[in-house]
C-alpha cells in the first residue's frame, strides 16, 4: 500500500512538472486583428519550441478597456498604437526593457525610433510597424458609375457616393481626418477647432456614410457593399485576391493622413517575460521581419534592414509618411473629442 502511495505521489509530481514545463513554453500575444502572419509564428515556434497563442482586438479602446478591467492580465506582449503606448508607459504598466536581451533592435534605426517621441530610446517599447490610415476606393465600381474623385478627405462629402461609404469607428481617426481637412493638426487641442471639425463630420460626411466600422469594413469592401472606406490598407488587401488589387486605389489624402506607430510592450505582470524577449528579438531579425512585410506587402518602415530580404512590392510608398502625423496622447484634452464624438456616433 505504501509503495502504491509513493508511486501515485511520484506520478502527480511528474504530471505537475510537465504542466509547468508546458506552461513555460508558451507566449500570449495580444495584437490587432489580421496583424500576425502565421508564417512568422510557425518559424518562431519551430526555432524556440515556444507556442504562441494570439488574441486580437479591433481598436485601442477595446484593448485598453480589457487591460484596465483585468481581462488582459495573462498577456506577455501587447501591441498598442502610439497614443496608448504612451498612456500605458505613463501609467507604469510596461516592463522596462533589457536591451541586452534584444540584440536585433539595432535594426530599428534611430530615425525610426525618434518618430515614437514618447519613447525614443525604446526603454519600454519596440516599434512593430509604422504605417498609415488612408482611403481605399473601388476604382472599377466608380469608373462604371461614371464617378470621378480627388485624393481628398472630402470624398466623404460627395453625395454621389451616398450609401457606398464607410469610415472607421475610431474617434481619433475620424476627427483627425476632419481636422486635417480643415488644415489643423491631428493632435489639435483647441476646442473651437475640434468642434468645427466635428460639425464637418456630422453635417457633410456622416449623411453619406452607411456606418462607422472598424471590424468588418474590409470584408464589406471586398464584397462590394462599400466602394469607399477609410481604412488600414492591410485589412482591405488581406480580403481581396491579389489578382484584383489593381481595382483598388489606396491613397493618403493630399491634406495629410495619420501615421500609426504600433509598438510591442511587455506588461509588468507578464508571466512569460523571457519568451516575450525572444519573440521581440526574433521578430526584428531582418529576414524574419521581411516575412512579415511580404505577407502584408508593407514597406520596411520600422526595420529598414529587412528591405533587402523582401520579395514583393509594397502597396504604398513609404514617402507618403512624410505628410502623415502620428496620433499622440493628448491627456485631459481627450475629453473635448469624447464630447463631440458621442453626438456624432449616437445621434441620428
């Protein structure tokens, strides 16, 4: 009986040890929808033996609300945009990074890092990608309808396109577009200018929109339900067969667009920090980062060293970023945006 008891105890300890080992070889990544190529994950898992479990979000607000509510306590890497990266750093939510564990971040040049003015030394965050939000137009559909258009935010004011358009369900992106159309900064803090921009959206753009949508706009565009969408281009092109990409005109309006700087941070309460360091460093290995770029047809904005390993043409020229502005944290002035956005979103 005693021998049987010892065997049971040994078996339980062995199972516990296996469970612990399995749990240590895992990484929980919280990233934007569509944003993590399986090829990169597979290569990482094969090289390290660490399994990556990915959860996705459609907006910074969704991500942050989950983190604040405690629902994100199990994540090891989170990929917020610039304004929320800045907020999370200010709130002491991010691990201070040990650059000795990240030799490949030398591929993120000083010029690139300096764009993230909230953390230019990469003390708490490492750029994941620097991209842009613009407008995608179903060129073929508009040509068949005999509708011409300019590369301007004012395409949303074109009544000929009423019922064919969608803008992001994103307060800063929509109001930022209107501010740039008015010649203001995307990070404007002047209440009168913000109100004027909101009135422009409410009176001139919203009547022509089907809806505000940050989740299914790309699928709807691919199905022909929308002909014009404010968008992250990678979402749109991911839904359309490559042979039909020529029918899509993606552009950053002449008035300017928003630059997004998505960064990887390790939460202070992460349970698998060593795995997180390994993934971040692996991701910025040039030949691996090139796999990410090729998957989305991205230019090598955040990791210039990867450009020589890419095999496809990017679907936007990185030079368009020269007329783009990053959305930054505007602290207490954010309430000025919230006040007008509530009216735009929730009144007829």
